[in-house]
C-alpha cells in the first residue's frame, strides 16, 4: 500500500524533503505527497512520487470545510502510513482525520497525533534531519529535482533568444526573498564586478522583476552583459536555468536549494539567519557568507520582514569584497577563465 508525505511548508523545505521521498520510495515504491500549489511542480515529476496532491491552505482551500474535505479524500485512499516532516498541527491533524493507521512525526511536532515519534536531530543539515523521519543515516540521499525534457527545451529556447548576451556562460543571481530582511542590498554592485568575467542572469519570480531591472540596467551601463529571467520561466524551468549556471549567488531563500538539487555551485549570503540553522549550502565546495560577531544576529528562525532594530547591519555591513572572496574560494569561475 502507498504511503503519504504531508509537506506544505516553503518551497525550499519541499526541495529539502526530496531525500526523504527517495528513501521511502526505495523501500516500498513511490509515495503520494500533499503540498502547496506553488511547490507542486517540484515533486510532481519526481520518480519517487506517484501523485502530488495540491492543498492551497492559504488560498482557495483555506478554512475548515476544505480541510475536512481533503481529510475525507485522503481517508478514501487507505494509505498505510503518513510521514510528517512539517511539524505543524495542521499536518498532524490531517493525517489523524484521514485515519491513516501509521503516522510518523518528530518529537517537537504534535506527538499526541502520531503513532510513531522520531527524535529530530538538533544539528546537521535539514535534508539530513528529515531523513531521520525514515530512520535513514545522514547523507544517504541528497536533494534532487527532475525537470522534464519540455522544461529543458523551454530554457534552451529562452537562452537562444538571449545568447548574444551570455556567450561564455553565465553567473546566476537571486537577489529576492519573501523576507525583506534577508535581502542583501549590493547585488547591483556585485553584478557589475562579475560581469567583467561572465554574463549575468537574474533569477526569481515576477515580484523580483523590478529589482532585476535595476541590476541589468547597471550592468548594461558598465558595458557588461545581463538579462532577467524573473517571472519569465516556470519554477521547474528556473531550476533548469540555475542548473546551467556556472555559479549561483543567492540570499537564504529557495534558489539556494534549487541550485543544490541541480548541482550548481552556490555562494549563499546570510544576514538575520545563519547556516547553522540547517538551511545553508550542503555540498562540498559551496560557500556561505555572513557578518560574524554581531550581537543581534541571528534575530529569528526565518528572517523578519524588516530589521527589528532598524539598522539592518547584518546585511548593510557585509561587503561586496567579502562575497567576491567567497566566490573565488569556490573556484567556479576560474575553471573557464
């Protein structure tokens, strides 16, 4: 019988759940996954997933009626087990109301709703912590995404259209974040420096288009080559594009994990959060950069919308030179220089 994984957290969390999906599928075949509509494309094509079920908990499925309807639909599937990497009351209650006989969750979630409680490791990377839910050792599976040939073809077409700007490869920059305090303010200056060595592609959603325009315009004025892909590709296509980059420079946000899953070198800029929370780069050779010795850092688990103290020193005082030095340490640009 099929197992169910309920993961309705942020996009990055869904990417970091793919090792758990692969571990479970290796044992008993592909699993079903309940996730958000935004994250659905990330798991829908994964070979470890039989079926991806959308749950728009903050949109059209908001409220008790839709929640109970989903529970009834899941109950009809007669799942053998449910795995609950997202430690929320909603996830635990959904599995309980679906009457799934085996419900596996972490001790710091809602253990009264689980039939099996696993200890969640306090250290290590989040992708490895989630593997503990299945009793797997750290590093036994890595985050991976499976874009389709159609996704790759769409990116090829887009790159063909802008190729004159990107001869010799490109560096991807992801300057956005839904958490305002996580945005490093110097991507424009960084892009101007990097454009001396490679083309620049700014990646992100449609909400990042204005920021991307500032960056591409500045690079253009300096004689460099830069284009924006913000809002022009789907999520899986964006993953393909990041996979084609020589390097990604990103804030602590979803593109970091997309790059990890696609095998692209990463330099991640951390401000209000820290890599020790378990959401930094995971592959050898990748780098993270943050301001050391600041008493107010970290200031929250996710990063606030704005600096609680009003100065945003964790980002404002993190220089372009520091980020450039981290890029050099990866060696990603030296390989073709």
